[in-house]
C-alpha cells in the first residue's frame, strides 16, 4: 500500500472517532500503549492511536479501496463529460444539410453550462459552498465503488473534516468545474473537427426582433474573443445572414471563428480559471487542516494517552476475533533475544538454562505483569522473542490475544509448545487446536526449546 499523506492520517482519525461515537468504544489497550510509547503531543498520540486501530480493524484497507473507488468514479464521470461535450457539438452544428442558426448553436454549447455556472457561484457565495449535484454524485459513486463495509464512516468523516475549514466547496469545485472544462474541451475539439470536414452555412432568424439587435449582440459577444485573435463577422455579413445562409467563404470562416471564440472565451476560460482557483484554495487550506480536540471522543482520550499517573485495571471486552500478527518492530530498531512464558503452573521448573545473550522475562500470570512487559517491549522491541505455552491448556481467546500482542512487539517470534511433564501425555486434539490457532495467527511454533534460534537467529 502507498504511504499515508497527512490528510489521510487526519481522515482516518476522524473516521475512527465517528465509528466509536456511533458503535461505542473500541478495544484499544495496545493502540493506547503504542501511542504513549511514541511520545509527542496529544494530537500526535491521538493520530497514532487511530492509525493503529484503523490498521487492525481494516479501515486502512477500506481507505485505499475508497480512494480507488473515487478515482474510478472520476474516470466514469470524465468519460461521461467527454461524450456529453461531443453531443453538445453535434447538437449545435447538426449534419450540415441545413444552415446552422448561430444563436441556437450558441445556446446549445453554452446555455446549460452558463445556468449551472451561475447556480454554482450563487451556492458558493450564499449557501457556503454546498455540494453541487456533480459533487454529490461523485461522493456517492466513490462509496458504491469502494465495496467495503469498513468504508461506511469514511465519506462522513471526510466531509466533517473539510467543513471545519470550509474546504469541501473547493474540493467539489475542482470536481465540478474540471468536469465541465473537460466537456467543453470535448465540444471544442469536435466542433473544430466538424468544421474542418463539413461545409456549414450560418444564419440567424427572428420574428419580433430587428436586425440591429442581432448586429449589436454579435459584435458585443465578439469583442473579447477578438482580443485573442478570433474573427468577428462584419456588419454586412451579419445582416446578410439574416436573409439566407452565406455562401461566401469569408463569411463562413468569420462565423465559424466567432462561434469558436465565444465558446473559448465564455465557456472554456471561465471554467479553467475557476478550476485553477479551486486548486489554489484547496492546496492552501489543506495545510491548515487539524483535529478539533473539542469534538466528542477526543477529550476522553487525554487521560489515557497523556496520563498524569499510570493506571492499571481497565477492563475492555475481548474482540470478536483475533487479528493477524503484523510485527510493529523492524529489524533496524530491535535488538536482543527474550524468552517469556504464559501461565505456567508450579509443577514445571522455570526458567530453563539460557545462553548469556538471551534474557528471561519470567512468567506472565497476572494482568500487571502482562502490562509491564508489553510496555517494556513497546519501548524496546526484541529482535527475537520466544513465547513458551503449556499445550495442556486450551488455546482460549485471551491467551491467543496476548500471544498475538506480544508477537507484534518483536521483529521475529516463535511459540514454544512445552512437552508434558514426566509421566503425562499431551492431548492430541488439544495440541491440534493449538496448531490450528497458531496457523491462523501465522506464527511458527516448535516442540523443543528454540534456544539456538534465540541465541543465533537460525536453527
């Protein structure tokens, strides 16, 4: 997966907050411990905690799926914009068998664009940049194409995060104006192609307006395009086009240049400038995004992530299923070897004789001992960790969760399934349950003491 951007981190943090707000607190002992070990201020620790929970619960994967869905939905909308732009050009010019009514053509090319542009501008000014229909369609398509149950909180989290700095208007503005720009460019391309391959005549028609009105309107609309080099029909050409389609090549070319110039100046350039404006405002505002610690869910984390005194004894419900072991320590930041035992009885002598390079972490038989060791391993992860377990006990969910949590603190882990004491035999079914559980956790196990591996890193 690609690296997370600062926006992704804030986005996931907000999504985790919304999930806990709606579904209740998550089991977060390990995430809190890692966040405390990472140091930093409260905002940094809240983000570290949220990213740990997001990775554990699949929300990080859902984020990548959502972004893939967003890109795919943009491709779909872009394709629709290209086809729609081509349709506008065809509607404006027709098949070339009949003269082109220049103002009907202009209305076909720019009418809907102008209405929606004014609507978007009024929404930006008076409604605080509420989502345009194209923007809402993009968000809806992104969520549908993600197809991930964990993505349910991502779209609301993104909207809430952006609304605090009123950046949603600029994101949707990029989408809306960019798609319209693409549609108009498609219309311009096909317009030029049709004019290059077909012979069009241009006329204007009216029942209640005089010819002076059309002369004035045509010349006024052509003023700005003429500054960019686009031609404008002369007054005689305009008046002559009111009677019949001009057959003079200069008149055809003048009308064609005028139509293209009006499309570029009053259609394409405004959309291009608005797209660039939205991009600039988005890039500037994105640097100011931050978490709002006054939001419900964040204030409660202060004591857990930056405690005034260490507390023991927070009982949380066990997760419904164990999560795969993904080591949180790299070989560059870990060192040493450690042996630890989980819930051994008094009948078994412990510890065994260990090489000088292998440390003994004792037996974890209480909640306090587990917490102390996990805190130590989070700060100083070992390169190799061996966890001794008594396979005469059932591999219950609590023991497996502890094993998985210990394994995530080391660069490499092996489970030592201890042999039965003299005169006793291991239950084959129970031993099979251990093997199956460790396979699900993707952990290696050994039936004999892995002391050589602990000391040297190989067998």
